[in-house]
C-alpha cells in the first residue's frame, strides 16, 4: 500500500503539488497523467526516496520493495541475461552465500528461500522478458556495452520487470520501444500481479493495463476509477457540470444583488435586503473551470499533385555497396495515402523513410518522384539539431529566409507558439514544445508528404490528440513509424510490414497485427507432438484467412474515404447556403447549388451504405474464421 497525505512539492521556488493526498491499494494498477511539466516525474522521485517533500507524508507498508527503471542505461562486460538476473539482488546474494555457507541449518534455509522465490526459473523468466523487448537468444548472450543507449534502456526496463518489486514505478516505459515491444509490454503489464503506478501518454497502454487513473491537475491529485477512456468521459462530464453550476450560481448572485440594489434604501424592504446581503456573503463561490488552453496544430495545405507522387520499382537500398538492407522494393504513394510502417526495430523502417525523404539513394532499381514534390521529414533525433541558445522565432526565420516576421510568427502560432513562447530559447522549451517546433519547421514550405518517425515521443495525451486531428485534416500523404498503436489506428488505413529484408503490404488492421505477433510467439514456443509441418500448415491457413479478408478491407477503406470526402464537400456547400451574402448573386446559382447538394446527399447515403455493408461482411468473415 502506498499512502500520500497532504503532500507539497516545490522545485526552484515553483509549487508543483500543494496539499495532495492519494492512496494506492495493493494489487492496483494506476496511471498517473497530467500535462508535461506538471510534476509527475518529480512525484516518482519522492516516492522512490530520491527526494524529500517540502511538506506532507509519503509512506508504504514496512518491507515493501519499490522498483523503478534505472535512469542510467546499464553498461559493462556482463551479458544482457546476466545483467537482468543481477537485478534480483536477493537471489544473487543467496546463490553467492550458498557457495560458501557451511552451517547445515543455514544452507537448508538458503535453499528453502530460493525455492520460495522461484529462483530455478529465473533464467527462463529473464530470457522471456528480454525476448519480448526485442532481444533474441544471440543478443541476450552479448555484453551490454556493445548496444546503443536506446537498446540498453530496454535492458534497464527488463531488469525492473524481472525484479518483481512490490510497487513498480514506470515513467514513460515505451519511449525507447518499437511497436512490437510496446504491444508485448501492454500484455505483460496487464498480467502483472503486483502494484503498479505508471506515467504514460499512450492511451492504448493506459486502457489495457490500468484500473484507475490519477490526474495531476491544479497542483493536486484526483483519482478516477477505471481506464483512461472512462477517466476522460467522467472528467469531461464533471467539468461540464461544474461549468453549469458556476453559471447558475452567478445568475442567482446577480438576481439577489439586483434585489439588494433596488430595495436597500427603502425602509419597508431594508431588512429583507440586509438578509439577502448576508446570503450573498455566505454563498461559497464555485470555482471556475480552469483548463489549459486546448492545444491545436494546423498543418498548412499543399497544392495537389497528379498521382503517383512517388513510385519505386525493383529497388535495393542500403548503406554499403552490395549489402542492401531492403531488396526488390516496389511501392506507389499517392497524395491521399495514410501508411504505417510496422516491423521490429532494425529491420529497415528508418532506412525506407530515408529513401523516401531523399536522404538515401537506391543501389539498384529506380525511384521516381513527382515534379515540384516537397517532403516534410520528422526524424527521431532531430531535436538534437536545434540550437539551444536560439529562440523558436530565430529557428523559423532561418528556415524561411526573406519572409516577413509577421508571417514567420503566424506560422509558429499554428503550432502553439504565441508571442512569448516564440521568443523563448529552445534550451528552455519542454520536450513536447521542441517536438512542436520541429513540426513547424518541417511544414514551413507546405510539403505534399509527411514522413513521421516516432513523432509522439515527449508529447502528452492532449498534444497527441491534436496531432491526430491535424494529420486527419491534412490533404497530403502521411507515412508513419510509431510505437503508439492508438495513433496508427486513428490516422493510417494501410500497413506495410518491413521484415526479412523486404517491405510488403500487411492485409489487416492493428488487431490483426497483434494476433499475427501472438501467432509468431506461439510458433517459436511450440513444443510437444506438433511437428514443423503441422505448424507451417497452421500458419498458412491463418495467412490465407487474412488474405481472404483483404479485398473486403480494401473495399471498406475506399468507401470510408468516399464518405469523408463527400461529407467535407457537403459541409462546404451547406456553409455557402447558410451565408446571406451568397443570395446576392444570380438566382440560378442558388438553385444549381441546391440541386448539387441533393445529388451529393444521395451519393453520400450510398457510400455510407457501402461502408456499412463492407464492415458487416468483414465481421461475418472474421466470425466464421474464428469458429
């Protein structure tokens, strides 16, 4: 049990938390959410004993072990497996003592304790965790110092999970993971039997893992029962109710004040006026709804280009001559495409993105791009290229030479940089603000294609939702690499699987891909009487079932696009008809638009019917495959 009572935290004179209380019961899994900079990570440091609060109490039941991912990536000559096994300090100490102990009673106690903590299965448990996070058997035997910082942070996460503490604290655990490892982590934490407190901005993770949400807002902690979607719904209703109560109270105060002002000077009404004045004094004001200004991102509209905008034919691409990373690439990209690249890290997703961005050429084959094509490229580590002592305005002015300062500021304003924030040096910007600055720089010349490689790192939930809305409203193509399955599901309608040196369309959606990954893991772990031919037959039958659904899914996607296009056009036409100025022109123009609107409404109705029919066919086919 974790108890927080009347907690106050201050950093550099700024109050982050004031008089907050919260109780996390044993076995509960809570998601800690809040805007970037609100104090979530600082709270973790207090819970884990790294910081002392300014006031209040943070306590746990005696003997409880708190686990947290090490801030520094593990390093040294130990193998990955040995590094993870060492995280269970009790097991390591007992094994070391077992080799030197001579007292029979002590030896018996040691072995009894080793059985209690399931020490014999430790190597297989550690290996399974490492495998889930993307390390195969060969990688697990390699020393830590051979891996990059991002991969070693995965090892630190594996060590924290393996140690099985009583209370596990995880701060954005999926930031260093790819999509496959993130999906594995969701399943692992959902089955976790301990107590968990997790900071995350990923809606799918919070929904699948957490049974309560703790919202850090207005310097206090507010607990909501349920997953993130439940929290969001309850909080929205609470804010609406609070706003309505505030309005009603203000109206009542105005009514009473009006009575007082009218009758205070009259002798016959003076006593009643005094009574109402006391009523006003006793009326507790209802706090106004204090919400940060909702963030919105506005991507500039590109002019349309004839399809295809990029065409790749039989291309090999890589970094060393004769050693291609991807082979025989065949692809076509149009302006209305929304594509997610899926596949484990190291298989070539970033290589393909660099090819599309023009930063890497083909070794053989051809790549053809439309004339006047402009590409916006967001890379994972571009934030390191920002100049720390220069403001967002100076970065953008350098990106748009010769453009008037007012236009430069207007473009920054589309990405949440108002006057003061635009003049803040980048060293003082948060991770999310730096990401938004990169979006602004990337879209300065109105690109036709956006290439986004892990764009949501450092963005909070609200900023991610704003990005989803902006990408869905964008008129150009979007090619996305992300470990955030929620973002992929809401933005992309096609999946390209990058694996084994090739890139192929994946027939299915994210749910199908989750099942595909699960089948792969089961295939690797299959033991017993099934021989390889049986397993291969099972995999082929599942692949055939996905292939049969592919035409239906394509039909549904096309119908959905048609519905979106027609709906947008209908809103534009209705907007014209609602404008009084439109009726000042020729009368025939109004009649023509009304007829066009009637025809479009019928087309929209047919498209919606086609979409519903395709969806019902997909669901029916899926049920038959499951039986």
